[in-house]
């Protein structure tokens, strides 16, 4: 199509509300338009990109025997009652009533709908395994949408659900899907995406992976081992702490510590290693406001995801009241008052000599020994893994932390949904069983923005040919020059006739305007027709990333473009 | 794919809740599954069909310079406030609040979103005309969903919006879109769809057309002239009544008419032609409950759409209370009490001698003459056109009434939305103007169901090749016979290699089961491999509609199938 007809504005100034490059470039390039907080419309260039991404995903899902279906956006609340998630999921599940007062929700994920679709069909083991998927709009009422298409409220997602009669079969399929995801990310032009172990969160199940694109703007922190292939979301990464007992065992002693309430102050005041301090971190359960006290080594932080999983309840940092009988700044395990939930992190295990709050204003204990002075306790892994920490896989102090965007995820769900929703099949021996499920998601818009985030320069996106809004950007410099215009018009037609996707700029504007627009549209191949080139009977062909720049005879321009498309496609294909 | 892996059940019994054949067959064939009232999931066969329909629509929209975009499903209520529709549209617009208490709606149509998308872009006349479209999920909280996919609450729709700087330009584009719609319906296999003039309803604007598929299960009644090309939705069809003055003029006289309150009774009791009676039909405005009295010739019915348009307000049949001072059964124009809105239908014009209610219990007037006894009145076209009525175009008594399903609609919206939402452009002369809009819709699921409704036999749908879930249904009769199975397996692979879409039945089931499943899937070409055919070195190739049945050498089977696909496609292409 001609750029002069393309709807949407392109402009130079970075919008002040855009914190990420992809967001800024996709607004500046006329890809997306703000409609409401976390809700956008797509202009044609973005629609072209997402349509291509969807087609790549579809092909890869079909390749692993996926069957495309469509679930509703609006689901009855009763369906989510069946799984229990209507009450367990928070505000991000948008609930409302229809005109008849029936409780409805906007689908933010479709496990319930998937089970409902196949519950009657799959009553015999011979129907298994199978996988169904959809590409559909979802709505998640995020508290804090951010970064343009990276975290939105409404989005298009591919979500897939597989059903199995054994854990082995699930694992085999899970691995197939894992590889399908690798192919998808490679085909959309970001083969560097890595898979990390993750926390299953509200989805349930045990094993899960997130596919992460490493970038400083990512919302997730990832623990990556330099020495082995261990990779995990920090939320899920086991934290291993080997204590060295820096201080000798000693007897419990109460010390007056005026105005010493932070760990740093305690360490300074008592002149002890921070590894010998026991810190209290206090939370409250969201539903009951019950206090939860986590005791952890003073130099470590609590991993709230792990804590939430152990408690089976969401939490928030505590507001410490008079009635709690907790002495903020001086809380410790010994002689703790009040009937609160208490948890000990593994980092406190095997330290004979600790300092800790005394539960008396301005006092601490030193020489505290948990087993001796408090009794036998169960230790939980509740701390955050740290840079230089111990790799849970190879045991070396080789953990690095990187930030990443989650561009896909896969879960082994087990029987959580089939059991709750009473989906059964009869096995070979006539016994009733619950099928085992896996689920597999990719957000289409986020994937587009992620590609932009790692494939751009200061002038605009550099779209991989497989998902670019067009394959070729044809520029007619000096469209007021008749021979040039005629040549460009003819070439445009020839390219179209060759089934090449072309955006054609035949506006009578300065080259600077033309090229900055082309940069913003990020089309991988640029063909330039100009009076100067025409005189040599040539056109210029340049890739957006500037790695290839050549001149071609006009008569061979279409062929050269075709070859270049093939080359660029080939560079990406896997 | 193999039918044994295809999710979804097929069965023989017609579900008792299915009133239309398409609904029954699409449930029996494993196309769709009920989730909630008017909300369905799609199984793979339906998803295949709708994907193909969407692609045909996309191609035809692109052909008329449409640019594909995507609007959100969830829209801010403030956007609908701008157009005024947040208050003017009834319960079918689903309104709710998000987690922050912001008012949101589920998009049931996207005029507001379209204007919002291009309002900044299209501020100069040089940007016009343009058309944008999307294919997206919509939700309309219908009071009475029915007939499976014909009238649902959640549906996928293609909706397009064009913007123009002159009425002429809109009309030119409208006509282009009209023809694009004709091509779409022809390409999905129902070229018999007709366009009728329609009422613009809540969309606003003056000229609009509905594309109608004639079938007895249709929800709309259409006035079609036998003598000319006049076609209109009954809601919009002008009713022309030529009065003959069956009775001589006479003086007004009050008559005691005990127990005579219906028009039939009046005619019988007074022994007068029904064409000389004046009937009162009473409504109330929805918002104010104000009474509206329509006087109309006794033999005619009120067209409530026309009445609503004239009033500019929704209405319901009246509940007549004591306070209204209306004498139900005896209401007439003469000496009417109470301060009610009164409208006269054109059918009462030029009748000198009428009988009508006397506004006194059990009394009527005869010899009533509106102009003489009541005064000068304005007559409106408020009556329903009738079979044998006068064609508003050719003037002949040639109107027939048919029922139809609306499979598409196009509207000339004018400046209703651009004005309300303050979208302006600067014209050639530097003046500010409101762009003129058109909008164009097609429901994808309804279109699929409509095709099924008119292309099926008692055994199942007969899908046109252009939208069929697969092109070929390969049946291996007696898969327990090794040579037969090997031949069918090989043929399956060859067909796939030739890029033909095949559903392959290699189950070891009776031919009856196999064929009834194939009938329900409605795939246009069936290829049968059986021991008997194998002996002759042949396969059988039959079309679903049984018009073509042949045998082909195994070695030429793929070629024969290819040729048949080409022929069937060619029969449809336009």
C-alpha cells in the first residue's frame, strides 16, 4: 500500500509517558493508540505484525498436533466456581453481572473453559492424549499496566491445553511443546529467548517454565548460573545458604541497644558479622490480617512468592499495631508474645550464635541458639537467591541475576482442574481416572513489543522479515521528477505482482522525512528510487539494519529483492 | 488429520432445544458447545470454517482499500458518553466497573473506537477517504439469544468504518462495499443473498441496507416486490394505502355498541367495511411512561419501528390505567380526554366516513370525518406493509413477504459520530468540517450457521468448498484389511503432500457409522478406499451433495481430487 494512505501518525518526539523504547517507538511509529489504562487499539502496521506472529504460532501448534478451537471471552462465573478460582483469584479477574443478574467473568486464562469443552468427549482413555489451543482476546484487570504492550489489561493470547492419561505422557508432550516454543521464538526473530524454571502461581501444578527474553526493562529477575545451565525465575529459585559459624557458641545474654533497630545498626553496635544476625520480617495474610513472622539471616531478603506458596494465601507487609504485642525493630524468636504464625528460613540453620531482637524495646539478645534456646523448628526455603549465591544445580557460587520479559510459559498442571471440575475417563482396566493437564501460553502483543525492545536502534524498530509489517519499503525520492516517479510506480507494481508485501512512499517530501518514517516502520528491506540512481539505471537496496547495501539494475530489482527476502528468511529459519 | 483424534462428539439424535436445522446439525456434528445462554465454544471444524470465512472477508476488505486494525473488546464508558450512546442504548450494552471503579463497556459495535483511533490522524482533507476494519469478538447482551449461532451474545464480527469528505464520496464507497459484500456472500457459497433497504436503528444515519438470506427460520420479514426490484425490511418498508371511500359521507352519530370493543365486532355489529374503521393502538414511552395513541385503519397493523423513529424513543404496549382516562376498547380521536400524544396513520387520509370509539364505555361514533369533526392533522407512515400491498417503487399491488436472516449490513452514518465526538478536518478552503462516515458489518459465526441453514440435507451440512472444514474426507472402509489400509494410508500422505486439507477416517467401524460422521462433517469431497475398490485398483470419489460420483485409478486419485477441488472452487468463484 501507499504510505500516504496509511492511517496513523509518525513523529519524532519521544512521548514523556513511555518508559521503554519499544513503547516509545510503537507510539511514535503509529503502531498503537491509547484507549484506556492498559487498553490499546492497533494501527495497521501492528495488526500486520501480530497477524504474522499468530500464523507462526498456529503453524507450530498444528505441528505438535494441536487442534484450534475458540473459547468465549465472557464466561459464566459458575464455571470458575467449579475450579474454585472465582473466589481464589483476586481483583485481576474482572467479575460482573449480565442483564439477568447472572455472575460472569472476563476470561483471563481458559483452563475451566478447556475442561468444559472436552469433559464429555474425553471419557475413555482411547481419546487421549490431545491438545487444544485458541488465539483469543483476554482481559486481566492488572493493578499496574506498564511499558505499552508489555503489561496490558486486554491482550491477544495463544493458550493451549493438553490432556493426558499419565505423567510420563504429559512430560513427553511438555517437552514437545517446549521445543515448539523454541521454534516460535526463533521464527519471530528472537532465538536468544531462554527457558527458566518458574513458580506456577495461581495456575497450580509443579513443573513450569517461563520463556524469557533478557533485557534490562524486563519485569522478572532471573537467576542464571555461570557454570552450568541452571536458570530460574528468582521467584522460584531455591536459595542455598551454607553457614560458616563466624562466632563461637556462647550463652544467651540480654543487651541494652538504645536506638538500634535496623540490622545495619545492630551489626555496627554489637560489632558482629551480619551472618550472625537473625532478622524478623513481618507480613499479614490478605484475607484474615493474621500476622506472619519470618525469621531470616540479617543479610538476606524474603522471597514473597515462596512465602505465599507455603502459606497458601496472599500476604502484604504488616502494619504493626499495639494489640499485636510486637515490638517493631526488636522482634525476635525468644520470648515472643502474641499468638502469631512464625516461620524460620533455612539460612538460620546451623548457626550456633545469633543476635536477635529481645521483644523488649531497645534490647537485643546475643549468643542466641535456636535449638538450645527456642527448641526444634522446621526450616523453610524463604530467602531470595543472590548474585554470587550457590547454584542449586551445580553447587558453585556462580549465580548471576538478569532481568527478563516473560514471552511465554508452559505448565504441568496435573489434575488440579480435572479433579475440581470432575472430568474423568475410564482407563484400560475400567477404572475412573482424572486426566493430567498441561497448559501453554504466549501473549501475542507482548511478543511483538519484546521483539521491538531487543531489535531497534535510536531511529526505530528493526523488524525481522518473518513478522515485519511489510517486506519491502519502496522510497521514491523526488516523486516530482517524472522519470523517477514512473520507474518507482512500475517497480511498485512489479513487486506487488511478485506477491511481495510493499509499503510505497511516493509522497513529495524531503528524503529526511521519508527515511525517518521508513526507520519508524522498520521494514527490513528498503528500495530507493532516485533521479541519481535512475541515471545509472539502478536502484538502491538496503536492509534496515544496514548490514546489506547494494545497487541493482532496474531490470533485476525484483529478482534482487526476492533473493534478499529469501536470504533474510533463511537467516531466521531454524 | 485423523478423525479418531478430532475432539468433539458426533451423534444422531436431534437435541430437543434446537429449533433450527443449522443449530441441531452443528451441535450433532461437534461444531459448537454451549457454555452459557448465547455463549458457545467452537470445536475445530467450526474454527476451520470461521477462519476461512474471515480470510475471505479480509481479502475483500483489502480489495476495497480497507486497512485492518484492532479495537479493544473492553472500552471505557467515557468513550460511549462522548457519542451519547452510553445512555441511549439499552441493556444489550453490557456495562460494568473495573477494579478502580472506572465505568467500562463491552464493545457491541465500534463506531466510537473507530473515531477515537483516527481523530488526530485525519485532521486534513488530504487524508480522506479511508476505511478501517477489524475482525474481533463482540458482546451484545441479547434478551433472547436463539437458534444457535444465529442470535448469540458473544460473536466474532468484521466491522468496517469509512470516512469521507463528501456525501458523494461516501455513496461511491458505499456502493463499492455493497459489491464487496456481494462477492463475500458469493465466495462463501450463498450467492442468493439479497440486499434490502433497512431501518438504521440505533446506528443513526439515513441510508442503510441489510444483506438477507431468505429462509423460513429468518428473524426478519422482508417486503419484496414481484414486479420490480424493490426489496426492504418490513421495518423500513413504506406502506402506501389508497383509500376508496367505500361509504358515503354522513353526519357524526353516537351509537350504543354494547360489548363491541374489537374491530371485528365493530365491523360485524355496525355492518360496515373494515376499511371504514379507525382503530386506536396505545403505547407508552419506555422512559416516561407517557401514552402514545396511534389511530390507524382497522385492517392494518402498526409498524413499531417507524413509530419509534418518529418518537425518537423506545416504546412498549400500554398498560391502560384508570388515571389515563382512556376507555380501552372505545378509544377514538373525537372528544378524547387526557393529555396524550396522538398520531394519525396515513391510512386514515381521505376517508370521509369512519367509525371509531367514542371515548365512552360501550359507544362508538359513525360518520366520523377527521378534517370536519376533529381538525387538520398531520398523517405519518406508521403502518406495516402487507402481502399484496402497493410497492413503493413501481406502485403495483405486488408486495410479497418473505423471511430472512440478516447476514450483513451497511450504513451511511453521516456525521452522527464525528459531530458528537468532535472529530474535525480542515477542508481545501481552510474551513473546519465533520467527516462523513459509513459502517459495514458481517457476523462471522452467524454467516457460518446461515450457510448451514440453506446448505444441508437431513444427514448434515453440505459445506461449500471455500469454507469447508476440510476439502477431502478420506474413508478407509475395512481398515482391518491390510492392503486397503495401506492404500488409504498412502493416499492420505499423498493428499497431504499435495497441500490438500484432509480429514482421514481409518477407524475400524462400520461403513454406516463412518458415512454418517462424514455427512455431519459435510466435507464436499469424499474419497472411499475399500477392499472391493482396491481389487479394481480404484477409489471412489463422491461429492457431499451427490451431484458427482466417479471412480478413479489409484494412481490418478490425487490428480482427480485436485481437479475436483478446482472445479468446485471454480463453480463458486465470481
